[in-house]
C-alpha cells in the first residue's frame, strides 16, 4: 500500500530485434520507454542527429481506415452485439492477422474511393442545379440559348432590377431608340427577365438607356431552348444521382468488413505508436538504445524479456537529477481511488505517503452520508456491479465503477442508520395512498428530525480526517528523521486539541496540556528563522488555529448536501401521494416516484462525488500531500474495439 519504487532501465538491442522487443515489453505493460529527447542520458542536439525516422505506414492506414469508418457509419449501422456484451477477445497474433488487416485496408480504400467520387458527383450536381435555377425564369422562351443575329440587328437576353418600370423604359426607348424591341419573359420579386432586338442604327442609344436602368446580360451557355437545355441538365443530374446511388451500394457492400476495420484500427494504432517510439530512439548502424523506467517488482520479468531478445542492459536506482514517474500500488479496496488522486495530480516520487489507503474510509463515509438513502445505495451498487461484470471495462472506467460500487455499499449502511428508504416513501405512501401511516425508524437518527446531530457528526468526521492528515505528515517527518518538525508541526497541535477535549470534560490536566502545547509552539514555531523571526514564527503557527476552524466548517457541507437530498426526496413523495387512494393513486405515486427519485439520485450522486473529492483535495491532501509527480505511462496494449488476451 505505497508508492512504487522505480528502476532506471538502459538497454541496447539489435536493430533486427527492435520491434519484437517493443512488442514484448508492451505485453508486460510495465515499462515506460523514453525517446531520446525525453531521456537525460543524451543531449538533445546530439540525440536528434542519431535518431532515424521509422514508418511502416501504420499512421497513414489509420487515417484511411478512420475516414472509411466515418463514411460507412452513415450508410451501414455497426454490427449489433448482445446487450451489455464485452468487446471481442483476440490473441495478439489474431489481432495482427494479415488477412484481416488486408481485408480492412482494401475495404477502406474502396469506401474512400467511392466517397471521393460521390463528393465529385455531388459537386457537379450542385453546379448543374444552380444552372437549372438560373434558367427556370427563361423556360417559356422559345429561342435557343445559343441564338444570335448577325448583320443589322442584335439580340440580347438579360435581367433588369425588379423595381424597374418597364412601361417607362419602353416609352423612353420608343422616343430615343425606336428601332429597339423589348419583351418580358418572366419576373420575380428581385428581377425582370427580358430580351431585346436592337437595330445597329440605334444600338448606342439603346445600350445607354438599358444599362442606365441596371440591365445585365445573361450568360450565353447551353444548347437549344431553355426548356430543352433544362431537360438535358435534369437528365444528366438523374444519371449522376443514379451513379451516386450505385456508389452507395458499393459502400454498403463493405459492411461485412466493419469488424475487420475496427480490429485494424486497434492494430495499426499500436503499430503507429511503435513507429513513433522507434523514430525517437538513439541508434547505431546495428543497434538501438532504449531507456526508461519500470517498477522494481517487475525487474525480474523485464530481465527475462531483455535476455530473450539478446539485449545488453542495466537497471539502477534513480540518481540525483533524474525524475522518475510516480506509480501507486494498492490492494483491491484502495486501487480504484487512484482515479481520484490522478485527477488531483500525482504525488512526488519519493514522498513516502500514498494517499489512497488513507482516503478510502473517509471518501466512502462522506459520500455515503451525503447520499443517506439505502435504496439509492442499492441502485448505485447494483448498477456498478452489473457494469463491471457485463462490460468488463478497463482502466479509469473500471476504477470509477468499482469506486462507486464501494460508495453504493456505504450508502446502504448510511441509509439504514438514518432511516432513508427513497426518502420518506414508506410513510408518505402508506399515509397518503393507503390511509394508515407506517414508519421505518432509523437505527441511529433521522437527520431531517435532528439536523444538529447531523451537523455535529459531520464536523466530527472532519476533525478525524484533519487529525489523520496531520498524523500522516508527522509520520513522514519521522521517517525523514525530522523529529523536531514532527513535534512542532503536529505534536503541539495534538497537545492543544487533546487539552481542549480534556478541559471540556472537566479534567484538570487539560489546561496544562493546552499551555504546554502553546509554549512549545511559540518557542519552536520559528525554529528555522533568526532573531525576532523566531517569535513571529511561533505566533504565526499559533494563529493557524483559525485555519483549522475554517477547514473544519467546510465539512458542514456533508450535512447540507445530505439534508438537501432528503428534502427533495420528501417533496417528491408528497407530490406522488397527492393522488389519494385507489389504483390511480398507486399508479400516480409510482410514476412520480420513478421520475422524481431518478432526478434526485442523479443530482445527489454528482454533488456527493464533487464535494467529497473537494474535501479530500483541499482539507485533507493539504496536510501531508507532496505534489509535483508525473504519472507513469508504460508501454502497454491499448485497444478500443477488441480485448487482447494471452496466447493459449
């Protein structure tokens, strides 16, 4: 139940064995491999000159298959799996099966090629639709689009603004360009579609007039009349749409490669990671240098791998100037709480104290009494248990489900102690629906009836956690042989708090303990300072009692959140009981209870999780936690769609 002791790995492997070595280290899942830039063994400039980029094409294949999966999902739903079934299980050799990977890559390329052609067709269809839209106002014109007149008369086709007064325009043309004829083909709110026949004798005058009115000539494209050309374009678009549907059919034909592509994504993602690592390793003509970190307990396993691969290697304790990663090793009860600690930040390597085992009883207890309902606890624990058994999650998801399972069990106990069974559902139902009130008494106390007892209990829990954090800090100082620091920073406070407790109980020695604690704190609080700073340092330590009071009051949120959840549950039950007796009353109560308590449990779980975590991070970790560590990222099998199992 402690932070893991690390070993520094340095190994030299043959170039021909480099990828095999990485895959075996991946199977062990315990070695963090560094690139040359990350390692302290090489100067960055020198290291970069001795690395060689390595590319198997896995990164490109990932892009190809990822794009294809995105396209395929639009037309073919993923193959169905049994409800809550886990991922398919494959051995490593099955994961890298070349036939499956080739099938996936071929299908992906076919899908992407079809998608590319579909996009081209869609673009062309869009362009043709735009042309058709432009031509529709001219559809009634019985003049070919390519028509033009040579000689004395010129033919123009174009548009005028919708606000143009055609009658006024005709009158002006008749006066100044009498050898000009205008005809309106159609109009809409924005434009008027017109044609002009203009004799050369008055062309200059006519053009000046119509341009002044905002005339713009229409594009001269297409063959035949507008109606004929529109028909030809629509036929062309229909053919393109049919081609697009045929391409969709080809994409759907690749639906049987869905699972193969999922498997390929997992395989190529790990291969791409290997490419990235190998590209960052220092190498010579025949060898490659691997540096990194591993837990001391895994040393024997890793040595076997290195010897099997013919490597020269060394494993040493961390030296000054090196920054080993931090990993935590805990039993089945404390291990899920890694997820809570990791969100806060990893403890510094060598800080001696693993916060997880210390946090477990407090986290579960705080969460449980904030929820405070046995039925809520049953639902949480059952849901998490089923999720763990049926989904078989890994990593953070497994840790969080396990953590909430433990918290659910704690909530059951808290609910029984405080009489919470869907709030006060039993008395509310029996009184409001059945007409005869039945109580389920609390084994300890009901916080709705005795809120002060709940407040005192919450503050007591907080006091115990604060004292535990101080004791952990003192233990670390003793391990570091800072005995005076343990006495001054923690021992004096214990004397003062113990004295206050004894004085409240009327035991005379209590006041002497208080005095002794205060005197020692004043004398030793500024032990690291000189001159007058020794006195002010002691006074500053003594003034810290205000911080204890403030931290202690923070734990009143346990009472506040617990009461708020209980009040919401009680309101829901009262609303459900408003239907009175009979079948309708029973049905109304059940419906309202399901909806209301589902909402209440969701809000309560969120509040309990957030505020319980906050109490650990701020009020507890601040007493002893040494941050500044970095999380260990070992090379391990990481898959999204399949689970890799060991070979038989």
